[in-house]
C-alpha cells in the first residue's frame, strides 16, 4: 500500500478513535504517524553547463552521458543497453528492463542517434551485444541487478564534473535534468511519465513546479 494511502487511512482511524474516546470520557490512544518519503529535488543544468559537462567526459563515457542527458534513461538502463534494442531505421531505443518493471520504447534524439551509430559502425555493425564498454573493452557490471556496488560510471562522472566546474550533480541528476527540460520545452506530464518509465503521475509532479518557474521567467522577459 502506498505511503499516501496509509497516511489517509491512519487519519480516518485516528479520527474515529478520538470521537469514541470523547464519548466514553477516556484519553484517545495515538496511532503511529506514517512517515512520508522526502521527494527528490529536480536538479537541472543550463544548456551551457550541459554542453560543457558533456564535453568533459572521457571519450568512452561521453556516449553514455548523451543517452542519460537526451533520453532520460536511468544509468542501469543505459549501461545494460544491447544492440538488439537499438533500432536505427525507426530511430528508437527499446528499454527491455527497468526499475518500474515496465518496458518502453523511446524515440532517439538526433545527437544520441549519431553517437550510437558511430559506435555501431566502429564495432562492425553488430546485431547483438552490449552497446557500451568500459575503458578495458568489457561490458559494465550490472550493479543494479546484483544489488551491490555503486554506479559504474560515478568516478568518471565526478572527474567530468570537476573539469566542467559543476557541483552537486550526480549521474542520476541527468534524469532530472532531462525531465525538467522536457517540461520546460512543452512536454506534458503524462507523456513525460511514459517516456521516462515512471509508474504513476505522482512521480512526475515535481516537474510541474519547474514548468511554472520557466513560464514565470518567460513572462518577466516581456517588454
């Protein structure tokens, strides 16, 4: 049961207990409060910061960062990407396994298309096999599947951030960056939810505030 639903039922039961206790002249017992998870803050970069950071990655990591930046994939989704799920003719990426358990197809951004096609041609135009390899030419460890270890590109990402002068931006922040800019350029929340593989509209509500701020900036620029 969702935490919000638990909190709602807790409030109803507590109200019933309070009413009964008042009628009977006793002190009402208190039900434990349902602790709600703190929602993540939507972090995003300016376009200049975005491009500066992308250029700061090592050559073998930059295509991964492009997928995170322009496709909204989670790091684990990007790192387990297989050539059989990259469709150049339809310009789409199929996410076969996700955190939410939902499969989805995502239209390929032109910059991602160019980057992946360059890798594909250099690898001999494979039909199957991992898209991204580490600096030793081996597939990245699926730490999400094994539920151990950290994000395999964290170290490379930190180095890129240091070179670009970007602070407080993690590999997962790329997903927030993508979602924020999608909304700021006119994407509705339902479409965003489907493209990003979120399981419910509530999970993308945080980006509504980003949209409101962006619209306010647009209004203030009127002369």
